C-alpha cells in the first residue's frame, strides 16, 4: 500500500522529501547491516562520525562555502543562536546592528537583550513588515560588534535578495527558512545559521556555518559548551549530538545533490512561486500584501481582498478536506500562507492554484 501523503504547506516542521523518508524507513532498524539503527549507536563510532563528516562536507559543497568555514550541527534550534552569537561576539559599548524585518528579528532581540546591547538600524515595523527595511552602508556603525540579518521572513513572507555590508563588521544571517533554496553568496557572511525543520531535517537541530577566524576571536570566559571554538574542535561532537537529525540532514543534502544541486532547486522554487504569485495577482478573490520586489520564494503570504473571517475558515476547511494542509497564516499575520520549501513539489502548487481558482468561482 502506498502511504497517504498530504500536500503539506506548513511553515515548519515542514514537508520533507518522500525519498528521504522512505530511505530512513528502510534503514531504521538495521543501518547498513550493523543490526541497529543510527539512533542506537555511539556518536563516537566510526560509522556515525562518517555520517557527520559527510553531512558537513555535503553542506559545504552545496553552498560553495570555502575552507575558511566550519560547519556545525548544534542543538537548541535557531533560537539558541540568537543568544549564543552575542554571548561569543558582543563587545561592551559596541551594539549589535540589527536589520529588523519581522517576527524573527523581534525574537532575536528579545533573546539578545540579557547579553548584548542592540541597535535597530532599519525597521519595516511601521509598514507592518509588508516590505523590507531600506538602509545603506552608512547606517551601519563601523563599531558594531556585528550586523544581524534574517534572510527570509517566514511569517510575513518577505525575502532579501541583496545585502548591505560594512567593511570590518562581521555579518550574521538567520537563514532558517531559505537555506539551500537558492543561489546565494554564502561566503559573504561570517556566521550563517538555520533551524533544520524547513529545508534540512528534524526540528531541534541547527546548522551553523562559521568563519573559523571569527570563532577564534569569541569570548573565552563562557561555558565551554557555548564557545564555537570548542564545537569546531570537537567537530559537533562536544557532547552527544542529535545523531538522528544529522543523519537525516545528510540524506536531505544528498537528495538536493540528486536533484541537480542548488541551481536546479532554485529554478524549481522560482517556478513554484511564480505559479502561485501570478495566480494571486490575477485573482478576483485573493491578494498578496507583500511588496512585489520583496516577496519570498519560500513563504507565500496571501489574504482575501475583503476581510471575511467566515470565508477564510471555509477556505481552510475545504482545502484540508482535499489534502491541502497548513495554509493558515501565522496568528500574528493572519490570512493565509503557503510554505513551498524545497520538498514541496510543483504538483502540490498546481493543485493549490486549481483549488484557489475553484474556490473563487464558487464564492462569487
Ligand atoms: N528564525 C526563523 C527565520 C524561523 O522561521 C524560525 C522558526 N520558524 C526560527 C528562527 C526559530 O527556529 P527554532 O524554533 O528552530 O528555534
């Protein structure tokens, strides 16, 4: 019997590639003839170490990150990075410069507050985060401990295409919801982090790519666990890591390679997003609130042209009844959101567009 698979548009934990899930199923109780699952073996075993090394090497190859970077698989999701980064790199009197583009930079600032001073250098809060904040290099202080971006705003549906940097100011980027989804100048940043549960693997795991020379400059008076240098030295095995998560990440990276790498994935992501946005733009029922140039290829936010809570509910219920799951917008943004991460097929998007067309016709 083939398994039932929903068309899953959830924002995260999100759809994972079916091929990867099937592979895990086939290897679950007996990994490569060893008589145990990957979860049941020592993280210090040769077998697991090879998985972890391979996952890091694949991530590096897919992203084109240079030898200057270490790839880490850490605990605590993306949220732990919000405070771990300033714990390592904030210097008194040198505020962190923040580009405030949505909920996840708000959350980052909340987590940073006990350990760092933060200066918002640009914000689109006044525009309800329906566009990206505008600023230039002169807005970034040359004394900033570092600059913080969120590349893709999962909740509000906007995504940076271009970045502004300042010479000698390290740049950090939260790529939780668009890592490995597009061609990207990964080497321009000093620390990239991404919670796994959208384009990488199970939640709880966080992929961190850090410039080794910057890690060395971090504070040494922190608990050793939180110092990136120790995690680098231990190759993500400082303590018992999320072994299952790393194993799955490796399989997802392999799946991306088999799809043709990031260029092929990006092309498909662009096609999926174009299908959906062009329908939203021509629809008589729906509209897209995000400024066109700033729209996200990963989280497509849309709403009814005239607010109607009853009709909204009806749309979600009917969608669910035909297997289109996870379309409710985040509670702070309202409306609808279709998250179309790497593992969401073009077929799923075609089905969604057909459903939206039929629904609009019926609702006239
Ligand atoms: N940053 C962004 C952009 C996110 O979308 C999320 C989760 N949706 C987070 C951070 C937080 O991730 P986690 O729950 O893994 O800590």
